[in-house]
C-alpha cells in the first residue's frame, strides 16, 4: 500500500474469519494485519485494496465499538478498480452473490454490485471519487 489511508470503513461480522477469506479470495483484498483474541475470534483486521483499507472484526467482542455497532444493519462500501469485468469474474468464480451485473453508467463509470455472506453491499467500479474535484 503506497500511503496510509485517511478513511477506513469498519465492519463487524459474525464470522470475521470467513469474511476475511471471502474478501481476500473473492474480491482480491490483501491481508495487511489480523489480530485474534484468546478465543480465536478476530479482534481487528486490516485488509488493503490499492491505496485504501477496510478494517473489520468479530461481533460480540465486548469492546466499546462492538457495543455501539450492536444490531447495526449491513453497510455499503465502494471500491475503485481498474478492470470491472475481470474483478466481477473473480467474484463470480468464488460464488459471491452478484446483485447488479457490470454495467456502463451515464456518469462514465463501469461498475457492479455484490453482497457478501453477511449482507454487506460492495460496489466496484471505475469511478474515482474526488478525482475531478477542485
């Protein structure tokens, strides 16, 4: 990863180990760090994609953050990728649920949307937020 990201979405999972496997194998994220508690649950993990990062952990850890997120619904994360069709093919090959097939958008992006095993929505596309902002 070229630089430390300033914004990192953070998600909680019932089965964080399975989520890490799905995100790394199916979506191509890199495993930067994984810290497990004595009980084997993932207390904190950092996964990279380009110059971005997502952090995640197991639900039920008892931390202040875990308590604040209790009962929270699925989240949505957008990730910029260079080749949407190749990325989509990888996700399909790993059995990930695709909720919107790759499509060209009127604003110039090509993207697709998928849902992970615990209901979080992941969109992957060529749109680069902030790239044209002055």
